[in-house]
C-alpha cells in the first residue's frame, strides 16, 4: 500500500507533502481498522457476524459452499468473506484490515482527484480544507471494517475516478458498479443514473460520447430497476411507494431500544433533510463518536452557507465530472434516506457513502470563485504595472529630448 501510494503520487504529479499525507492517511486508516475491531467486539454489530458466519443473516438451503452465498446485499458480503474467513481461517482483525484497505483506496481516489483538479485551497479558522477533510473520523471509521459500507464507499469512489477519464477507464467503472450494485442495489441504481445525467450535462464530454454513454447509462438503469425494486421490497418506483417504505423503516428504527433514535414522523420535510445532513450536533451527542461527528457536521453546515454566494453557471460548467456525478447521485439518495432513517447512528453510517461529494461540491464552488478573484487582482496588478511602465517610458523619452 505504501508503494502504491508513491506510484499514485508520481502518476498524478502530487507534491512531496501530499504524498506524505497519503502515507499518514494509510497509517491513520489502519488504526481505525484496529479501533473498529475493538468497537464491534465490545458493542456488537453485523460486521463480526459477516466474518465469522456466526449469525444466520440469510437462509442457505442445501449444502453450504462459496457460491451458495453469491447474491445481492448481505449474501454478497458473505461471499466475499467466505475464502479468507472460512477456508483460510484469517482472524476478524485481519478481515477488518483487508476491507479497510479497500476503504482507504476509495479515500485515495478522491484525495488524488481533489489534489489534481481543484484550483485553490480554502481555510476555515486558519485550517486548510485540503487535506484536513480527509482526516474526518466518519470517513475512516465506517470504511475500516468488514461490511457493506467499506465496499460501497470504495466502489463509488472507484466508479467516479473511472468516469473522470471515461475513455480509458470505462472498464473500471463497470467493475466498480458490479461491487456497488451487489452490495447495495439501490446505490448501484442511483450511481449509474447519476453518472448518466452528469455525462449528458457535462460540457467537457463530446456529443458522440454523450449519446453513447448516456444511452448505456439509461439502458443500465432500466435493466437494474427490477432487482432494485425487489431489494427495496417495493412494487414500483414512486414517491408514494418510497413514502410507505420510509414510514415502515422509520417506525422500526425509532424504538426504545435505539439510543440515538429521533421522532422522524413528526418532522416536516425540511427538518428531515436537516436531520439527515447536519445531525448529530453537539446537543445530540450520546457518545464520543457522535461528538466527533458533530464537529464534522458543523463544517458541512458552515460550507452549505457558501453555496448561494459562490454558485455560478461557470463554476458548475467547469466542475470536475466526478463531483457532478457525485452530487447528482447524492441528491436522490439523500431524499430516499432522509425519510427512512430515524436513528442518528445509522444516518452517520449511511450518509458516509456520498456526503464527501457534497462537501467537495461546496469546496469547489468556493475555491473556483476564489481563483477568479485572484485572477482579477492579478489582472489589475498587471494593468497598473503596464500603465506605470508606459508612463515611465514617456517620462524617459521627455528627458532624452
């Protein structure tokens, strides 16, 4: 992993400082794999059941073998764990480190694209957003262990990394979509649909590629729809069906057994959206993970205030394709989850897959307009320097006469 950090840094012409940050992030992420192991062993979670096959998450009829677990959702994670866990006998800590490596690779994809494609940096209270945001606790905690979260985060980041250079990396996008869809079908559906819309809207994409790639994305979305509906256990993709599903799941999560549950049914739609995107805040924190998350959510909230002031058609036009696709994926996923998740712990876990793209969207708008302001200042300086040069030249000519 250290060697691939160096090769990625060289390939994308990262500075020595940014290459060092990749090594720091790797060590930081491995620490979280160990911490994730301790946390799950002491406080419980599906992750350990996935690795040790100690829970009957799915019913397997007949003789159990590797391919008897192949399928969508939970079965796919069991399928991934079968060889290293059941055949090789690796420990749960090793499993978390292996899955954690995938989560780190996802973080590295986004880090490299941000370093390469963002025009300038931005500071909050003297702290630069890049690379600080890549040290956020939730970004590492939920992607550091066995489970769907690490696979989905890695797959989504890999998919966006691939479509940023779609001509040469299209096969990587297809492979990444395979992992995301089999882990969480609805995320795969949102991903391919969001990428299709981003490609159609992208000014950097030639018309012939828009037609071909947009058509492929449309066909893919249609083909994936039946199994997505089956995974969500709804009969049709409509606001009424999603509202019914959200009500059922929200009621299941808002029980006396859930320490961080909120009464989502009594909230208005704006309050549901605020809860999903910006809570827990400090007054919601019920443990140290939620406390750290509240700091991150304050950053999200603060950056969201800059959207209106910095939004321009030019900024959207020049925005990297991976952020456009990320935001177009983020919006429907947010609207689907904000009505279904009434537990702040699960909200932190689920929004981790796409929230980084909202943060980078805000960050890019700020840095793009900051770059324009710097360019205007530089143009003014050049203008006055030129005027001063002409004036000095005329003065010199007068003296010569």
